[in-house]
C-alpha cells in the first residue's frame, strides 16, 4: 500500500512538473513570437482570413455567402474574437501568436514523452525559430498543424501499451478540428494516424485470425472522436444549403484549375544559391531517411522507450510524407511547413542515437546519419535565426520610437502607429503601404457603412492575387461573393457573369484598381512586385 501511495504521489508530482514546464515553454514562445513579429499586414493571405472572419461575425456563412478555400474553423474562431474584442489586426495577431506558441508547447510534450526533457527543449527551440521565420499570419495551416500534433501526442500512451479510451477519443476529436481548419490537412492526418494505430495494434497482437478485428476495434474510439466534431458541421452544411458551394470551392475548382494554375516547381540548385531558404523544401526527405535508419537500429534495443520512439518516429515520418504531398502543389517554404515541422521533431528524437555506445557498424551508421541530419537542420535554423533577430531589433526600435504613440490624423496617417487616424483604427500598431493607407482613409471618410465596394486588378484575364485588406480595413462589404481572386476562377466566363449580376444588384460606388501585381511571375527570382510604383485608381460609378 505504501509503495502504491508513493508511486501515486510521484505520478502527481511528475504531472505538476510537466504542466509547469509546458506553461513556461508556452509563455516564452508567446514573448518570442511577439518580439519577432513582422508588423506589415499581408494584403492577400492574411487579409483573406481577416475579411472572412468579419463576414462570419456579421452572420454570413463560408462557401455559401462568400468564396472560401479553407475550412470554417479559422473564420469562426477569429470572428468570435472580433465580436468580443473588436475588429482589428491586433486581435488576429494575438490569436495567431497563441496558436504558434501552442505548436511549440505540443512539440515539446511530444518529444519529451518519447525521449527526454532535453530533446523536448531542443525540439521546442528549433520549431520556435522556424515558426518565427514563417511570416504568413492567420494561416489556417498553423491551427491545423497544432491539432494534428495534439492528436499524435494523444496516441503516444498507446505505443507504451497504455490504452486509454479518453485519449483515443481526444485524438480523433483533434483530427476533427484539423479537418475544420483545413479539410485536406485533416484528411491526410486521419490517414496517417489510422494507418499507424492499425499497424501498431496488428503487430502487437498475437498471431490469430481475430487480430485484424482487434486492430479495427482499437480504431473505433478514434473514429468516434472524429465523428463527434465533423458530423454536426456536415449537418449544418446540409441544412444551410452550403454543400453545393462547398463542393465547388473545395473539390471542383481545385481539381480543375487551382492545382494547374497555382503549381510551383521544386527549386533548382541555382534557386538555392540565390536564396538558401529554398533548401528547406528538401529537408523532410532527408529526415525520413534518418528516421528509417534510426528506427531500424532501435529494433536491436530491447526496451519500451526505444519501441515508443520507433513508433513515434514512424508516425511523424508518415505525417511528414502526407503533408509533403500537399506541399508539392505549391513548392515553397510556407507550403512545405506542415511537412517540415514533423521532420524537425524526428531530428530531435534522433539525438538519442548519438548518446548510445557505437560499438558496432550499424550503430555507427545510425549515429553518423543522425549527426548528418542534425547538421542540416542546424545550418538551416541558424540562417533563419539571423533574419528573426533582425525583425526583433526592428520591433524594439519601433517600440522605443516616440512618434509611434502620437495621434494620427487624415493628413498624417502615422502608418504603424498604435494611435492612428480613426479611419485606420483596424490597422492600429500595424502597417501597410502609404498609398493604400490613404486610399482606405479616403473611402472610409466618403462612404456610408451600408455601402459596398469592389477591389480589382487592371487585367481580369490574368490574375495573380488581389488586395483583400481594403475590404477589412474599410469595414465595407464586398460587392461580390467572388472578392477573393484566384486564377481560373475570376478569369472564367461563368464567374464574371455572376459578378456582373452582383454589381448590378449592389451598385458599388467605389471601385479600387490595384496595379501592384501587374507582370508578377512566380517562376522568376526574385519575385518583384511594383509596390514602389503602385497606383490605386478610385472611381465613382453612377447610381
């Protein structure tokens, strides 16, 4: 009895300790991301979420009322935060920072439970640096990644033989949330975790005709958790007449146009020489090889910890491979980031191979492979850290500058000030181009809240992106549900006919034509926009 009581007390102490450490990791990450944040607001990717969340906060539904190529969760979470704390970029960035800090904390827990606190700390630090270098804010990819890693962490006790119904259901629910943030990422995560759960159960059961059914029975709680989250949303979509629009936005358009028109090739050696960050897209395959060799060596080590690490590395490798398929459509640092993070965690787990005695050829090979992977990750991480520290220095200088807190007015917008002119209140503490800020001020000053506006590009027969920030910053409703531009969509006859009908119905008085992306070519390096010569043309249409 005394032994059991002592063990129970030790377990409670360990739980309190791990919770305290995770809280510290989260807090430090939050401060780090706040310090290294880029204060420029992206007029496309970030503003897509800003405006979509605004539309949801006002009662509109994604897919049905406005075109959306993401799941609904990011829109609804941010929309709820807007209703509670006000519509501003500041609120969105706080939410984004919380999500990023959560990714670091979960990365620490996942590696800590599979290896040790030291490896967990290394994983957390590395992931934090890579996240700080990822300047695409409010991207639904990040909460989707957080949920996917949470689901993977909940599976770890299963690899130790500790079957928990609650954790299995929680893991499935986390995958359900992943689906709601990013449909595709959720499906890839579900496939990876399902395969690993089935494989683990099948290999651990004694050979018998019933072990396949046992493996599938162990998958049921996981599927149940997924269903709890996703089925109510599916019913809501059906009841709200969203399914047809959902099918077009998420299935038809990507299959027929997006993958063909947004596709980017893998970087060449010359691209990597010009921009070393391009090398990061090749990091995941390197770490898959490391995982395969290290996991093979761990088969020769007969202990539970080695077996747990082996299955966790297998799971992370499969997740990374699945996410790599998604990233291969638009090969870039940010689109490969989903695959890169599990690869970084594999690198941290492989450090255990360096601590083992290297008295055989295969152990030496595993140690050499791990060392090679650590060196590759280390070089890339140091390169990213340099740019991150430069951002931190810039932000400190900005915060200490006196005019940041000066009240702006229409004649002097004080772009980036935390006390801007009333027309730029939604951009407080953040900045955009001067011409764009002046256009926003003009529209807000000369319009009524019930009016609609439209932002276009000079040539609607060839589209790269468009300015989405103008909608959020002015708080005016877009004149068309197709306000987010994608090539092959607004360039199609069917969509343009719909847009013309919407213009006739809503009669927008202000039309903004932005020439920033005229001539943009993603296949050229560097990708140059005409920001220095940007022209915003504002016209008044007859009513």
